[in-house]
C-alpha cells in the first residue's frame, strides 16, 4: 500500500490562476502515481493525488477537480462504488482506470456513468487525449433531462431547443454552450469553464469567439437580446442562465 502521496495541499487551489484543468488522480500504485504526477503536470494539468478513497473524498471537497482519474482496485474500497458516490453529489467527469480488462468491468464502469475507461498499461499520450476529449464535452445532464427556462424547452437527448413547441435552430456549438449553461441553471459559469469545455486550446485572452456565440444565442433565445432575461452576463466573470 502506498502512502507516500498524501494531500498536495500546497498546489490545491479552488480556481487555478492560469486556467489549467485540475485533475484528481486516485491511484494506490506508486509507479503509476509517480508517472502521472510528472506526465500530467508536463501536459499542463494541475495534479492532486490521493492513494485511497478516504483521501479522495477530502480532496473532492478541497480542490474541486475538473476531472477524476479513478483506479478501480483501491486499498479501502472499490473505485466503481466511489464513482457512484461522486456522481451522486457532483457532475465532475470520471475516467475509470483498471488493471483488469474484462468486458464486464468496462460495461459496468460505463453503465454507472464513467466518462471513459482506460486499461493498464496505457500510454500517457493516449490517456491525455482521452482526458482532453472528456474535458471538451459539455457537462452532461442526466440522459432524460429536459431544462425549461421562460417559454423555452431544451431537450438534451434530442439536442433540440423549442419555444412553445416551435424548434429554435442552433448550431452544434451554440447548443453545447447552452447545454453547459443549462447544466448549471441559476449558477455562474466562468469564461474559463466555457473555453475549457468547448474550445480546448483556445487562448484565454482570445474570448471573442465565446462572446460571438453568446450574442448569437441571445438573438435566438431572448425576446429582447439587448436586455436579456435569461442569459445574463456577469461582468468580468462569466455568464448565468436564469429560469
Ligand atoms: Ca489499484
């Protein structure tokens, strides 16, 4: 059992000042933990490490990771059970990591809602590609979820938006952005989260693309786009979708 990595409170921040994604690595094998700490940091992630589920629970609260890499066989329990626990309380995506490659594990891992699944041994490059793909996805709502705001109805599964039964046409990106706001209805979504989620790799300073999409969305969803009732700008921070 590896206990060398304890809470990395020195590098845990609520919001990384450089806008990097925070990844929580839950892994009890020292060799993997070492390799991930170094490799993922080089790739531009902020890594917080836990070697047990107990440590992971504390880190979930203190570091609010954007993504969790979760080993299945842990000293104090099953990663599958802990993944369920994470999804009960948050929408943080989880990538399951396992030494076992049986189809049952893969299916079970994905059935409980894991965003993806990798089997050891894996190549760092492949893992990072999968992590970025997951971070690019808009935060998913539960599969049957429909969000209503004003007289608008957003159907996540069908990827449609309708106003009193009449479909409002959205581009793929506009839909993803609206789905991201809808997944946090009534809460502020920062510009960084928008860019990280939908435009991975775009420079944070180049936010005109985001503003253009917000403007187009307003023209489609607001009665008076100049005085939005739903898609509100929080100056200097981000946006909030109000019901
Ligand atoms: Ca393990």
